[in-house]
C-alpha cells in the first residue's frame, strides 16, 4: 500500500543523531517555494532522510538539476551541499563533467519529465550510456508546471488535461528506456510512498554507476484532477508494488540474514544490502528482460509498476572505465598536470 | 630568362583518398630539408575519397607564409580536374600531366610534359594497390630532379614520413629514383626555377595549428577534454588525446585526465562547464556550427562565472557553409555569444606558436577570470603545415585563479561567491566537496545576488551584470596584448589578427615597394585595449584587414571607440573561402589610398 504523507516531511525528532553526529537539520535545505502539497516536496524530504540515515557527509554531495519545478528542488534539501541549477534538459552533461573533475563527489541529479523526456532526452540517454556515477531522479508529473500545465512527453496517451484536452501522443517510459540503454540501476516509485522511496534512494546513492529513479510526483495545481493518469488518486489506485524494499548500510552490516524464501538480497558495490521482500509475485530484478516485461504488463493492465526494476550491483562506473587516477582530478598537484621538459623536447625533435 | 631561386608555387591536383598526401608532405619537407622556407596548404573537399583535392607548396626565400596566387609548377594527376587545372595556368607554367589523361584543348603556350606514370610505377611493384600509392612518389622524384632538390633531402623526408616502416620507406625511395631517372632522361632547357640550398630552416619545426594548440593545452595542465567531431577542429582533440595518452599518466599508469567524446556540441560544453565548476581545467574544440549550439551554455558559464575553454577552428559559414574552407567569420558572434548582455575573452592566434601559447594561456585566463574563453583559430592555421621555431617549455606556475581552500575559508569572516572583494570585478570561488561550513553555495543560471542566493530584485540583478562588465574591463589589459611593428615615417596603419597576419607581413613589403610605408598592429585578443585606439589616433588612416564579409573586427573597433575612429578607419575584406594572400590585402589598401592597382 502506498502511503501519502507529504504533509509531514522528515518528522524525526531533532535530537536524533546519525553516525557522523549530525542531526536531520544538517541535511535540510531552504524553504520550498513550490505549491502546497506538491509531490516534489515529499521527494525532497525523502532525499533529506535518505542521506541523514546513511550518515553521509552532506559536503561531499553535489546536487544538480536542469530547469523546471523539479529542478528548483535541490535548493530545498542538503543546504551544506554544493548545488547547480543548470540549463533545461542538459544537467546530465554538467553532471558528467563534475563527476570527471571530482569522482569523490556524491552526485544527485534532480530532473523532471519535460527536462528528461522532452528537451533532455538525448542527454539523458547518453548519461546512461556513459554510466557516470550519480543518482538521477525524474520527478514525473506528466506536465510542465512552470509554464502552466502543458503535457510533457511522459503524459499517458488518453490522459486528460485540466482544461479537458486529451493527450494523443504515446508516452515515453524513462525506465524502459534506461533499461534498454544498459542502465544498471532502474527503479520507479511514487512521491506518496516514502517507505518505498527512502531505501530505494539509499541503494541508488551507493550504486557505482548511474542510478535512475522515476518518481511519479503529482502536480497538485495542473494534473491532479479526474481523467489524469498522474494524479494522487489515480497513482494510489493503480500502483503495482513489486516488493517491499529495505536497505542495510554496509557499515552496520553485522551478519544480516535474510530468508531467501521471502526476501531477495542484493549486495551492493560498497557491501550494503538492498532487500526486496516478496509480495504477490517473486520478482527477480537481476534480469533485464523481466523489467521490460513487467513494464509492458503494467502498461497493458493500466498499472503503474513501482519498485526496483533492474539492478546490477557490479556496474563499472565511467571514471573506472576511463582508467582515471583514484584521486579527484581537481585535487591533483601541478607536477601531475604538466609533463616534464624532456617530453616537450622529444616532441620538438620529432617535428624537425 | 633569369632563374627564380627558392620563390615559387608547386600545385598538385589529385583525387582525395589516393595517398597523395604523403607524397605532397615528402615534397614539401624535401624543400624544407634544403634549408628553404615553405608553407603547405591543402585545399580539400568535404569528402573522404574520390573528389578533387589540391596541395600547394610555396617555397619562399623570404619566409612568407601566406597563400600566394599563381602556380609555377603544376602536377595534374586528377582526370576530373586536369583540363580545368591546366586551363587556369599562366603561359610558361611547367605542367606534369599524367599521360593517361587526354586534354580536349592542347595549349602550346605551356611547358607541358606528359609523364607515363602508369608505365613507370609498374617497374616498382607488381601489386596494383601499392602502385596506386607509389605513383604519387614518382612525381616527387621528377619535380625534385628538375628543381635540383638533393636526394639526401628527399630521403630524409621519406624516413620521417614513414618513420619505423623501413619497407614502405624503401619502396617510396625507389619510386622517387624512378621519377628522378625519368626527369634526367627528359631534360627541360631553361626551366627558370630552382631550389638552392640555404640555412633558413635549421632547427625549425613543421606543425599544424591544431596539434600546436593541443600540445599547449596538454602542457598547460588540461584535465577534462570533451568534444564532438567536426571539421576543421577534430584534430585539436585527436592530437590532444595522443599527447595525453603519451605524457599524462601517474606512476601506476592511471590517467590524470579524462576525455569524453560527447553526443553533440551542447553536451561538450556542458561537460566542460561541469568540470570547470568542480575544479578541473577543461576545454572543448569545435567549429562554427558547434559554436551556434553552445550559445546557451556559454551564457550560463558567463553568468555563473565558471571557467571553460572553447576552441573555434573557424570555417566558412553561415550554416554548413564551406566546411573545408577558411574564414574569420565567427569573431563578432563568439565575442557576444548567448542571449542577454555578454562579452567574452577571445584569443586570436596567428601562428602555430600562438596556438601553442594560447593552448595554456586560455586555461589560465578561464580560471583567473572564471569565465568562458574562446580561442579563434581557423582552418588555414589549424589544418595546414606551418614552419616555426621550436616551442619553449613554459615553467611558470599554472594560474588557477581565486579559489578558497578550506584553510583560507578559516581565515575569512564571510564567503560571498559573487562579491567583488578586490575591486577587479573577479570574485572568489570554492570548489564542490570543500569540507567547510562556509564553502557551499548554489550555482544558478537564474538571477542571483552576491551570495549566490536566488533573487529577482532589480538592484541585485544590476549589481551582478555591472560587476561582470567590470571584470571584462579588467580583462582588457590582462589578455595577450597587441604587437606593433613600425616603419619610420609611416602615416598609414594596418590592423589585422589571426592568419591575416601572414598576408600583412608580405603585403607591407609590397606596399613599401609601391611607396607606401605602413605601421602594423596585430591584435591578439578581445576585449580590445586602449592601445588600439592610440594606434588609430596616431595614424592618418587605418586599414582593418580580415577574412569575413562584414568587417567584424572593424565594427568591434568602431563600437569600442566610435568618435575617434569614424573618419580614419577603413575595412579591407577577403571572404571567398581561400586564405587571404598579400595581393588582396595590398590591392585593398592601394584602392583606399587611391593608387592605381595593376
């Protein structure tokens, strides 16, 4: 069951500390300027909670976004992290550059459905192909909020706009696309299901490559009416939850045992565990074809499939595939950056 | 008829993809090895194989490097263009024509030699595939023999061209010998052209501008290179990759750099900006169409003050234009690239040495000024071979700009990302990941105040863009400054930049012969500095010579100092896709001076 609690974000007691001795306050950002009840604020709260629970130093995180309502949100979480609100649809390339300059940064990108599936479709695809290490969240509401409610490319065919217009175009499923393009961590969630979203985010944060999470995040102002397939009511009523997700961080990992009869255990790259408790069916997220199949099944049945669709914890990150030094490039000293005079002399001799 | 020594053009017309490039480079290098200055220009189509291509070698006793109209020796190997090529030759031109090519109209005013290339090459190799390549080396032998180029000079050039491939080198030498023998058996009386040994190329190197720029960047600490292939800039990145792979690994063999071949130029710009933001020295290289695509990202880089280096190896626009021809048509566009009020630092290399120097200088300026920096090369400079003194090793510390480390943050009371602390318009920045409570800030392309907070307040917006303007003013005296060469008693000034420089060097000598003395200012960067206005003030008339239709630099100078320049400034333009020659420049100035042009 999805649970909707976007009105009570981060309700943990303020005195609770994580392993770094930081409280939830250290992970909060600025005050949101989005509409009251916006799904995006619930996602920001989930991100805040996910990093807090992981005990990750917020100063080691960099938040990136494109343009749109979704892309404003990095200002609303992790105030101690650097942020970059870039240009429309092109955050993936900026994130790629940041990843190469400093591979120690923990990157989280927040995009929207227009920013990813319309103007940014190309950059999204190529980010996934490169597999730069980052969490890439699509806050998906099927409409352009900032320009007042036009359909985006993820709006379902037949979904009805607030003014009554019906969408006649086929929707782009960013999860199916990511799986097709070889992404090693693909998941879908619902902004109203914080219990599912938080551990999902934590696993994504620990993933060694690009982790794509598409979060259905209703737009209360322009797409929450009857006839919309991205409203709170519709999403709750049609949510097909694949499994119950849990996350056990690597450091706290003292002989955790999971009953293989009821739970699937995915050991992540850093030693932490993503646990997937079986529900009605036993879904195996280690098979790419299963993901495509269940997404097609959901589409045929009018269901929104949520959960970890595909995960390969041994993903080779972009920085590794480039055989880069372990130390961030940005931290290298001048002597590592400028070859010796003898190297230049050698080149000059060859050109004579 | 007297003999012209070391001062003529050799033009070779071939089909591209036929392997003639190696032969042409060997011929050019042979003359270079004789100690005679050369300039090689490849005139090629936007095509991989099968279309006409020409290679022009200019030998110049004076070391003039620009294109020179006219051909003294033509090698016509391409059946598709031979008739046209021959028809364009002036009377008396020596023409070596492949004897399998029939000409509709025979010209009796040329010295036309039909060479049995097919028969000659058959002696060297039984393999058809090899013959196709070796046939080109036969004309090298013939031309060399007629001009008096020594065998040692040719062999040296072949060894260089086929370095490490002895078998190929030997075969090519054999082909040259066949050509030499044929020329000996078919002597020309009173040819009128000779190469004589000189000492003018000793110690010099030959390199193209793209490789030189890449070399400069790699030795200038380039860390992230993002690119999308486009003519004529691809070899900037390909050369950089080759140098990076050779020289930039740590003791464990791991790369101290990253290269991304992106999906398009937008992504290249994005990667460069993302990397620049996170503290790496980053660049990309492209041509006009890529610059058009990058406009939005360049505005972001300017407004959010993130270092980025963008090489634009200019080709002929607009649109696809002439992708394999040269121009200086992107000057005005790049200077103000993006919507809103912007102005960028633009470096204008004229020589391969400039390309090398600016390869590093651009990275320094980008980090110092926290802004996009363009390097505007062009196809002529980037893809052709230029002679140069060897490049010096730069060992001054890299200029990384105003970056606040964790320790420095401890020492200051407050950090405001966009505050003008030093009065030069350049703020301080911190790098993502800096573990300090004061370090983090939010970078946004939307309106912000000096603390990088979102703001739509009128005074906040104005304060930021006014400071950006101030920063640009600071740059005027810190970018590479103009170089001025004077002639006693000159009242006429010439301003030029980029590859036009080479036409001016020769053009000034020609003008002097016509009785016109000139001073010359070579502009090396934008923004312009006050010296430009002083130069105009000190001359009766000033000609701005450049390779675009609209006189873009002329207009930039006019808008920089309108009152001063209105009566004095004249524009001379060359824009047909060919590199500017001295004559075009001289004719333009003579016309302005009302001197009759022959």
